[in-house]
C-alpha cells in the first residue's frame, strides 16, 4: 500500500472560485511556499464559478491563466486531474460533484486549506534543510582549506570537532579525537613557570581571547615555533559555551624576523666598529705603551704587579677590539675552490692532540665523492676550527666528536657533531647573535662570524641540539658547478 502511494502520479490542479475567496486563498499558499514549491505542486489554471459577479477578473499577480467558468478551463487543460473549490459554496460543490468527470478529484475548501498548510510546511522544511546543508558544506570546505589547525573544544577542554589540518598533522580520524582532551595531542612545553597559563586554559578561565608563541623541540632536536590562539564562544546570555582553538606554525616567519634582527645588529656593529677604531683604539694603545714603559722601570714588587694588570687588561681589550673590527669588515673571500675533505684532515691533525688530552674521540666520516666548494679554503678552515673548539668546550669530561662531509643537493655540507651538554632551548635563538656567549670569556663572535661567512658565500648554517645529548652544526655550502667548455671551431 505504501509503495502504491509513493508511485501515484502527480496531480494537475485547477482552482475554481471568485475573486473574494480565491485571492486570499492563493496569498495564504504563496506565503507558505516559494517559487520552487509552486512549480512542483502542479497548478495549471483558475476559473470563475457561475455565481461570481459579472465582469470580475483575477489580478495578474496570480500568474496562472484564468477562465470564465470551469468548463472552459477543463476544455483548455484536459490534463487537469484535480479541482480545488475555494468558496465553500454548497451549491457549487454539489454541482461539481455531479458534473465533473469521474477521473477528476474534487477537493473542497476546508480540506484544501489543511493539505496546503501541511504540504507547504513539509516543502519549506526540505528547502531549509537543503540551504543548511549547502551552508554547512561551504563552511567545511573553507575551513578544511586553511593550513591552520582548528579545534572546537568544550568547557572541559575536550574535542568537539576539528578541521582537516588537525587530522593530517596527528594522522588520526575524527572519531578517534571526539571527546579526547585537546592537550593530550597538543602539549604545553615544560619550563614556562608554575604561574604560566597557555592560551586555551587562559581563555577557559577568563572567557577572553588569549594567544601566545610556544617553542618545542622535535625528535631531531630542531626548534619549532607555534602560535596558539583561543577564541571564547559565548551564548546570548554571556555564558561560555565552547572555545575555538587555533594553532599556526610560525617557524619560517620567526626565522625571517631573526634574520632581520641579525642584519640590524650587524649594521649597528659596523657603525660602532668605525667609532671604536678612531676613538678608543688609539688611546688604548697609548695606555698600554706607557704601562709597559713604567713596568720596565718599576722597582718595587707591588707597583710591578699593578702595572702588569694594566698591561694585561689593555691587551685583552685590544684583542676584543680586533675581533669586533674583523667581524664588522666584509668577508674577503679569495676566488677559488675548496676540497672539504682535505680541509677537515688538515684541521683535525692540528686539533687531534687537544681532543685526546680531554678524552674526546675524534671521528671522520668523509664522503669520497664530496664535491668541491666554491669558497676560500682559509675561510672554511676558520669556520671548522671555531666549531671544533666549541664542541671540545662542550665536552669537558670527554665524548665523541664526528666531522662529516657530503652532498645534500643542492648544497655540499660540512657537519660537526658532538656528544656534549647541548644547548638549552631558551638560548638557542641567541647563539648566532654577536657578543652572546655562555662561556664567561671571549667576545661571543665565533658562531656569529661563521654565520656571516656562510651568508656572504651564499650558504647557510643549521643547528640542531638536544640538551644532555649533544649538538650538530651543519654548514651548507654552494658546490662548484661544472661548466661546459666551448668547443673549438674547426
């Protein structure tokens, strides 16, 4: 029976009435439906009944052809299979029951009003559902295209929903995330202090927007920076209902900012070095010279000791000034080519004794097919010596020092790896900054000088460190490219 109802043919409907009854009836239907619904209902035509006032016409807004009587309507539209009577006139209803063909159904005014309201409501629900699905699909498509990881969490910090970027990052499916604590997947770095509250927790506690940059170290010892945003979602009453939690990887942006800061520092150092050369070094030279002369003429031990301190400190200041001036000058790179393997062998022959005296085991892992490098050999040797010295100082109780070479297209690489104390996360961004040092001695220009040399050569420096396990510094250098020689014309 149900299947028979579903497959029943669609009705073609004609409406009979007068202007007074039909227009309000049609307005009621039109207010409940829309153009798509009106088209699906199958309305074909309008007709006046015999008792309608003479000369009466329908307003053009109804949009259906109108006829002076129902007989004329059926003659023009023989496919009509249902007639709706809108006046409620008993005489007209009786006439239609007796005169309409048996294959045409008659629906009286009361029944028509009921079914029109019912059908219109159902059609409106379907239309609203389609609009809602369209909006939902559009919103999901847009959010899933964003690279940021977006998570909707409840007041307990449990996951309600998320976008595609979250699933790709975690390698999970949505059902595996629903109802799980968001901090089970996005942990807060340790060492921020007991009073520190990350953005999500702060937004839940204060019902206000919160954001922060959080560093974390991956399994390879590389530092990443993530910007977390927490947007509280409030109900009309002002009560917090949920929080929109967004994470954006800003590692590349942070590196660019650090490079800009580095460039600004170098520019400042360049200006400072000029001032130092003219205004400080000359008086310092005079102080050292007079102190030396007085030291040679002094006879009592107390005076000699004090003058010795002056001479020693003047020498130390002169050494620092030389480092600053050397660092500030543009790198003078003689044109040529460098055999990295030979540079490593020569340098480690010089440094081997210092390593062995401290219980450090040097190891060379030189690729036999390591390419030549387009650089001044002395500059590369200077960089390697500084890196080896840093590694030796990081292993006061001994360890293993490995120097590698090879090709990591499009760069050749020279790598120094130690098993020392490593570098703490909070100072890792500062190690290439001029004058920064953790040793309590020296000018703090070693790594800054290396980075400057590599930048001028068109290369770069990568640093990976895990506290307590060691540090790896990689110099990525431009290889010497083969250029085809022009053939001699015959």
